[in-house]
C-alpha cells in the first residue's frame, strides 16, 4: 500500500499538525437572557446552566466572560406580559428593559461587542415576529416597527443589529433607517436562513415568547428546503447585510456549507436552545461525554463553514479550557 492515511493520525503532535478546523474564543457569540428587577438570576428549566439575569447581574456575567476572552454577546429580553401589545411598542420605548441593558453594557464595557435581536415576538401580545391582522402576519407594516426597533438599538449603542424576524425586505429597510440616521457604522447580522424549527422550544420558555396561535411557517423557512436558502442569502447580501446567518446549526450543516460556498461574506450559525437542551439532557443522564460532545458539535459547525457561532456553550468551553 502506497497510501496509508493512518500515518497522519499516528501521534497527537501529527494529528494536531494536520488539523483542518479550529474553534477559538474569537469565533464565539454568547446569547444572554435579561429579566427585569434587581439581583435576579433564574435558571431556564430546559437549559441547565443558562440563566435569565437582571441588568446588575448581567453586567457581572459579562465581566466574567470578558476575563475568559469571550467578547461578543447577543442579548434577548424577557418582557412582562402586561407590557406586550399588538405593535410591540415596548421594543423602542426609551426606558425599556432592553434599551437600558444595552446602554449599561456599553457604558461599563465599551470594548464588548453587543449584538441585538430585532424581532417583535418578545414584545408582541400575539407572540409573533410580525404585526397580526385576521390571523395573517403583515410584512410591510412590520418593517416600520423593525426600523424603529433597530434605530433604538443603534442609539443605545448596539454594535451589530441582528434581525431574526424573516420578513421580506427587512435588511434593506433597516440598513436605510440606520444610514439615514447616521449609523452607517452599525453592522447587520441577518438571520438569512432561519427555519421553522422545533429546536426553539427552550428559548421560547426562557422568554415566554411562544406564538399565542398558529406557528411561524409563513415566514420562517420549511426545514425541507435547501435551494431557498440561497434566495434568502442573496437578497440579504444585496440589501446590505454584513453577516449571513443560518439557524439552527446542527440539523442544517448542509445549508451552512451551501451558503458559505456562495458568498464572500462571513457566515454565522446559531447553535440554538433545543440543540443545547438535547446535549445537556444526554450529559445529565451520563449518556454522552460532556467535553467531547460539546467540542465536537462546535468543531462540526466551524467545519461546515461558519465563521461565527452563536452558542449557549460559549462560556463553559472557555471556563473549562476545552478549546
Ligand atoms: C426570535 C428568536 C428566536 C430565536 C432567536 N430569536 C425564536 C423564534 O424565532 O421563535 C431562537 C433562539 C434559540 O432557540 O436559541 N425571533
């Protein structure tokens, strides 16, 4: 035999020499949940090790992440039911929990990268990502709300705006609103290929943001479709996105690879709440080795072509020095 591929696997040194994919702290984005109040910290039942923090504790959590070299955070608010309405007006109210949180984080840690989520669902009394009329999700009317929300985030200090709503034309709309108001430097990380997935369940528990009726299938993508992701990615690129995101990650590695092969923009992947819950549940039962399972997941998402990974594992992999 002339070719013996095993020779390149014969020692740890050689295995590391030929390793094609690496995950580092710089690639990781840590999603964080925020709740109102003082000195609050409540664990999400379906996401062991993941908490909702009041702003004071959020600042402590971010400080401890920065010490580990984890510098990018995606913030999500848990909004009290009585503050929700059909038009998500709480999403751009100056003294809202979310806008206060962004301002506090940027004031205390200007070097941190703050990514903000633009979508109506946490603030909507219908629990949908768009304005609802007669059971339908209105597209163009929703853009107006998303524009107001994105502008409020930029004014509060957001570094990157991440629209997760899947309305048509929202990247271009938000880009225009930001530019018209002088925020040409604020980036857009678009949820380009966001699927109508079962794996968002634990996230909706964390934020109490599940739809009050129906599902999200008229705006989020059909899990059976791959080519359609190219349409979404191409539109977002033309509309001015700086990053293209695929979500969820693990069940959609083929989509990450497809988009990576068809764009020069950095691709992000969201290793979502249900993916985290699944791994943690198996680990708790002793069915998987924690370190090996988690690092294999993150490495696979990178190998598929993701530059940045949004993951609830971000802090633990650095704390435990697993990378
Ligand atoms: C809201 C939003 C969702 C997630 C991120 N932004 C949920 C949804 O679309 O229902 C899911 C993240 C996760 O599951 O970790 N638009």
